[in-house]
C-alpha cells in the first residue's frame, strides 16, 4: 500500500478523497496549504501526490514543479475542475502521470490511482 | 417546410395556451434531434476505427467537435425541459468532452527558439528538434568521426513557429479533415491547396534572419561553389518508417535562395504522396513537424547507396554498394539501374562481386542551381563508377554505423572529385524477423512465365490485372488490386501503394526509394525487368512472384496463398489516439434505465450522455404532459394485448370519437392507422411473446451478464407513443434502447413518410452489426432507403401510398416484435442470410432451438 498526499484548497474535497483512498488501505495525508504539503513531501516518504490545480497561493502546476525538483521519482496525479489543454500540456511536461477532471467518481479515482501505482508504470 | 408547419400546428393544438408545456415539447424535439445527429457521428467514428479507414486525425477531430456540440445541445435541451433535474449532467459532459479533446491533442507542441542549429552543434538526442535525418547525420559525424558535408538544420520548432506566425493550423486542419485517399483526384486538389497555403505564407523575420545566421555559423555564406542540398528532415522520417522519397530534396540551391528553398521543402510535407504515406501509416501531422537540413553541395564524381545487409533477410550476409557516376538522384528516384559492388561483411571487407549498371546518363549540379543530365563520358561508359578501394572504405564505414545503431543500415554517400568520401544519410534498414520472402519455396513449374527478368526489390507474390503506367499520366486511374507496371521505379508511385497487389518496373534498384516503401507496405516488387511495359498488357491477369523475379500468366491462387503473410496491424500513433478518444465516446455503460446506476454520475462516455438524454427526455415529456394537459387529453397507458408497457400522448385526434380519455385506453380506441398497423405486425403468427410481461427479460437480450429479470410495469422500461390522427412518433423499446419510428400518414399527402432509426445497444459490436444488417436487408427488400453506418441504421420510405404505408408499418411491427430474440439467432453471417430469406417469404418464426429459448 502506498503513502499518498492530497493537496486541495477545499478541505471537504481533501477529506472525501482521503476517505476513499484510506478504505483501499493507503496511508493518506491531506493538506489545504501548499507549503505544508511540500514540506511534508520533502520530509517523508511519499509515493503519490494528488494535486488540485486551483490552490490558495500557488497553482498546482507550480507545486508539481517544486515536488519534482525535490523528488524526481514522485508520482503525481493532477485533479482539476477547470481543465485546459495548456495546463494539461504543462503538467504532462513536468511529469504528471494523469490529468483528471472533476467531478471524479470513486471508481474512477480508485482506478487512476491503481494505474499510476502499478509497478510496470513507466 | 410542411413537416415543420405540422409540428408547430400540433404543438399549438395540444399545448396552447400552456406556454411552458409548449416550450417543453420544443426542447424535447430538439433533444431527440441531437440524439439522432450524435448517434450518427458516433457510428461514423466507430465504423472508421473498426474498418481501419485511412483518415487524418483532423477528420476524427472535426467529427468529435460536431459530436460535442450535438451532445451539449441535447444536454441543454433536457435541462430546459426539467430545469431542476439533471443539472450535474453538464459537469459530466464537460469532463468527458475534455477527455476526448485531450486524447486527440498532441501534448508536445513547441514553437520557441532555437530555430536554426549548425549540424556540429546539435545535441545528442535531437530527433524531435532536428528530425530523423539531421539528428542521425550529426550523431554519426560526432561520435564516429564519419565525414559529412558542412551544414545546419532549421528545427521542427521553426516549422511550428512558421505555422503559428501565419495562423495556418485552422486551415491546415480543415483541409486535412477532408482528405479521403480513396477518392480519385481529391488528394491532388487538397494537396495543392495545402502546399499553396505554405508557399503563400510569410517566413517570419526572426526565422529569415536565423536562416542567414545558420549559413554563417556553418561557414557556408561564401565559398560554397556548388550551392546547397536542401533536404527534408521531418520528425519521424528515417526512423520506424522511412518516408523514403516522399518529401522534396533541392539540389544546387544558391545561398541567397535559402528562404524560398525552405518554404518549398516544408510545403512538400503536404505533397500528395507524402500525405497518403503519412495517413496510411497512421502518423499524425502535428507529431511529424518538418525540420530542414541545409548541406554544402559536393560536386560528385560518383554517388550511391550502401546496404549493409540484404534488405530481404539478414542471412544473405554481404554488403551491397549501389553506385553511379555523378549525383545519386537517378538511383534513389528509380530512374537508373546502377553499378553494384558486393563485399564480404567480415573484416577486412573485400570485394566479392561486381555488376555494371545499364544507365547512359548522369546527373550533375548545374551552374546557377539545380541539376542537369549529361551523357556519360567514354571513360565513364567503360568503367565501374566505384573503385575496389573506395568500396572497401565505404563498406567499413557503413558497418561502423551499423554497429553503432545495432541495426543494418541504408547509407547514402558521395565522393568528390578530390577523392573524399562523404556520408549524406544513414537510416536503419527495417528487416522483419522472417524477412519479406515467402516462407516456403512454392513449386512454379506449372505456370506459364510471361516475363522472367529483373531483380527482387521486395519479396512475395501478388496477382491482379496489369495496369501499365505511362509517365506523367494520372495515377488516380490505377484500379484497386492492380499489378502496376512502369518504366521507372519512381517514389511517386507509392501514392497508390494501397491499390497495388504487386509492381514491376523496367529500371530502378533494390536501393531505390520505391523499393523501401514497397518492403514497408509488403508489396512484391521486381525492378530492372527488361521490356516489362511491352511484354505485360493492361488488363491481363498475371501473378508476380518477386522472389524469383518472374511474372506468370493468370492468377496463381495457390502461389499467392503460399506466400501470403499475415500483416500485423500494429497500433500506430493515430490509432492509439483514436482509440483513446473512442474510449470516451463509444462504449455504452448506461444500458438499463431501471438500474440505480442510470445517473449523470455514471456517464463515462458521450454515448452514455446521449442515451441518458434520450431516455430522460421521453420520460420527462410524458411526466410534463401528464401534469400539464388538464383537459383530460394527455398521457394514457395503451393496452395493446401484448406484454409491453406502452404510454400514449395524444397530440390531437389520436382517439376515435366517443372514446373516453382515461388512464388506460385500448388499441381499438386509437384511430391513427399507422399505430394500429405496427401493433398488428407485432401480433403476426410466428412472433413469440411470453405469457407474463413481468418475465420479459431484457437483460438476456443485451447480454450484459448479470441476468436480472426486471418488471416491465415500470415506466423506466416502457415504450412511448406520441400520436395525432395522422402523425406518429414511436419510441419503441428495443432491448434497453429505443428504436424511433416517425410516421406521417395524411390521407392525400405527397409528403407522407416512414422513418426508422436504431443504433447499437450493449451487445458485442459484431452482434450489433449483424442486427442492423438483418434490419437493413429486410427493409431494403421492402423498398426502404437504408443507410447503415457502423451499428446505426436509418431507414426511410418516402411518399408511400396509403395502403402501402400501412403494409410497411406492419412489416416494421414484425421487425420490432422479432428483434427481441434476434441476437440469439444471428450468430453468424450465414444465419443472417437464412433468417432474411425466411422473413421475406412471410415466415416470421425465428430459427431458435427450444433449448436456447429455455435457457433464456
């Protein structure tokens, strides 16, 4: 099972995703503040980050760049209610593995997370 | 339009002065129109994918955009009908729509500098920046110290910038979306428009100055005596696919003409043959931007091509060098049969064989640019163009490149008058593991040879009618399944590769561009076949057996079968993107309207959304009418005597005079003649209905696997009829899905019609296809015009006379009554034919074993 970090500016959204993934046996830590999430990832072993794009101070893309700089092997899923091709391009270029659009259902989230965590994922 | 007036009339008759209800009805009709248009587009896309139709990604994209508009329209109209329900459907539509767009959009698209890089400064892995040809040339020059001419490359980003600066993309995509490579003449027309777009566009000032800077940095602004060779170096070229000879090369270009030459080369990205090649091989326009290589031109004594291995299989282990005096252009263009030198591969290489070519002319750079043909000198006529010593140097150098890339190589080279050898290009020779030749040696003694000369350039056997191509004539006249016979092995012939079963040319060589393309496409090709255009006559049937360089009279089916190879249809960049987009378009997850998972949240595809909209629009229309009619006219349950739940909305005059509108009416009370006829059809002998409607098992019909039996008393599984005295709109449950039948039956009207539409369902694609095939055959036999696209059928009968109309409605009733069980009967194409036969003789019993019925 994986260590997963969730960053979303809406606490309820963090909690919802945390519940879904915890039930799957993952250790999930949620944040609404960018700096706290980045500090956590720097200090702790993390397999996967799920990042919202619209955050409080930075954009999810900026956080993605910071995380990849700190830990290049970290896996990242972007999650947004405001999808654009530009942010999708930017996210993929920076190494995000999935670009998911809200609203996201439980089974879709579980499926995407399983796919990204699969060992043969390159 | 008469029909529009009738709708308006009916709307006002029924709903005036209830404005709200009238608007609901308008929205309902629009939602159904969106459903129709959307399903047609989905069927067209599915059909293109499943049949492997050769289209550009822009074609797919254009249809997806129309689908998106249609589905959005459906969603908006459903929400207009019931403003407080289905709201989340908009969010799920936006999400799925974005996934479709994302699937079709290449993510890497860079148009930032550098626009120009000298060859010796190219970074190590620069294929995406500098294209296949330039990046490989730079790499072997740097890492193997192979001599290459001075030069620079205008990058793929420069090409992207050129397109962005001139805002060409919308026009390019618009033209690419119209490409149909099977239509005669069309490709030339579109290709010309595309190339004109590029040629009329402006080279951005930054790019123009970068090109001048490129000349300076490569040390070529002065002292380039023989001009420049300007060559394509597209991303994807000279890699997995060679694109051999499909793009333009300009020789002898003056330094001051680099900008004009640049435009000509990038325009050749859209030449007819390059377009056909790219689309046929499943590559994407945006993913194959054109970099351009500018090399100092060498005034060559001789030039040619090295194959470090026989292109047919690696076991024939010699190195072959093809050479001729002057420039190599006539060789790769398939116009000359070159000198050949064979060498051993084991170092030190040594010459083991020589063969003199048959060419009489050579190509040389012309003063002031371009190329001119001249006769060979007496000395050149007498001597092989390549000395043994040079052959050994070239072979060793080429084997070094082979060792570096771990693959046999196809190397273009030239030698200047001082005796220096240069490598101009090196690409992998793609040899399939089992080669191109026939696996077994077929016995050919029984066949009559019409021609037995030349060399195998691409192995195998193929038969068909001969088409002798005269240079300069229209290639579109080449029929499908031809054996193409031509003087030159010109790479332009590759444009009609899909129409050739085999080809024979009088000139050319194994190392020409056409030979590369023929091997890639698996087309048997004989080159250097003397007098082929005289010995083979247009129209006669022959079999080309390239392995033995022989052409036999007639179609030697067993020979062709023996040599037949299963061509693996690999996923291409195009098919991967298309499939990915279709995953968000085509599958139907919302099959059961009675299931709790029939919600916007469970929509995963455009098809799901359309399905949801159709189901809910019909449902909400009836709910609205039930609430709003008030006067007693409105929604009634129709007792048809069959185990079906059917609801009727009387649009005016549907019931006989004196009938009391109440919650349930009998079929006898309905005066619309078409409705009576359709149910009469459903009651024909031979059509079986279960005793108890609650046991009618839609789930089995759809093969969705969970086996649940649902109650048909539920409105979620009912059929719905909107009817007046002369108009009928029947949303008939056909499995879990609606078949829509629309009928106008005025007593004396030339505008009467019957229209039927049905698409798919949740069963396997093959089953769905057979179902529409069956419907199409029966309806066509009954005079309907039918159009089948994928698993969608549209059938129309226009202006039928009164009696005929009712007779045809009866047939529709028979079909609707039978189709419940069709999937269990139509297990293969033969079963479809047999069942059609029975139906057309009036025997409506399905050939269904009792055992199967019992199981279901």
